[in-house]
C-alpha cells in the first residue's frame, strides 16, 4: 500500500469519527443510522493504515 493511500484512508477515518462526534453533540443532524458500524469501519481503516 502506498503512502498516499495510507494518508487518504487515515484522513477518511478521522472525518468519519469527527462527524460521529459532532452528531453526538447535536451540532450536526444525524446523518448515519448505523453509528456503531461507522465507528467500527473508521477504527478498521486506522488499523489497516498502521500495519506495515
């Protein structure tokens, strides 16, 4: 996996987590019905990018 792909996946996982946090704080409306699974996906993306 190239470094640019890793960076893109990390940024994507951070954006997902930030959106979920903002939804919990009621700053933005609920966009996802499956918040738990989106958090799992964000965590998995971060784990994939950390492994060498």
